[in-house]
C-alpha cells in the first residue's frame, strides 16, 4: 500500500514514516508539510491512502481534501489530527474523507490505514462515541431531488438511527437481502461509499 504523509511538523512526519514502514505492506512515497503540498503530491503520486493533518499553514487539510476529492473522487483520505473539533469531524465526513483519527490513537493507525485502503470509513474511539451526539436532532431532509423513493427513504432513516440491516428488514417487513439491495441502489444514487457516509449525509445535509 502506497502512502503520502502530510503534516506541518517535520518530527511528526518523520516519526510516522518510521512507524508505518515498519509494516512491510506499507510504503511512504512522499511527505509534505501543507495542504498545498498535499494537493500537488497527491496528483503526482496517486497514493492508495493520503494521511493528512488538518491545521496547517497555507491551505488547511480540510480544504486540501475537498480540492483533491473534487479532482479525484475515489481518493482515500485519512485525517490525523490533535483536534477533536465537532465542526471538523462533520465537515470531514461531508466532503468525503474516509476517516478521522486523533494523533493519540497511534496504536490504531496501521489497522485504520488498511481499512481505508479496503474501502471502509474509520474513526478513533472517541470520535465514534461522539457521532450520535453530533448527528442527533438535525432536521429531516427531502431527498426526492435525488430520485429517492419513499421506501428507500425509510431505509435511510433506519441507517441514520443506527439500525442493522436485520433490524431495518424486520421493521419494514422485508428480507435482509432486499434491504442490502436497496442500500446498494441508494449509495449509488447519492454517490456515497458506505452506511456511515449515508447517515452523515442524511443527518447533516443542508
């Protein structure tokens, strides 16, 4: 797995490179110290995963991620920061970042990178615990402009409420297979990667 690392602290990038390359499956292609460099290096190397800080000089990590994803929609970006700011977390998910980890979660970093590389969305433990609070109480949005049917909307609500496929199936008197098929169609219509992004899209849209 090829990586690019971006952090405005040279000691951090040096330490991260050493930690990550201790795993024979990971190879750091390049390091940078700003969002501007992240944009340039991503286009140059097209890494499997871009690991990037948020608060940096010139262009910040969230802005850089948004620019990169506008040019490379399949880019896999994992944000690694010391700031567990609610607005940062929600914005990161809304622009399509694949994960958000706090720097103190170094022990989970390599598994998180591998999970992101395999198409999953990941969070640190503290972030996962806070998601329900961040998303609770947001006004329900009308998704008809995306050609979402009433049945699909019911399934989206179930996902946003944290229900499993089995629980959604039982509540709507459907089979689990039918729910899975609906979810695949919904994710395709909304151009989202997974259930987590679907829940965030529904609960924070607008």
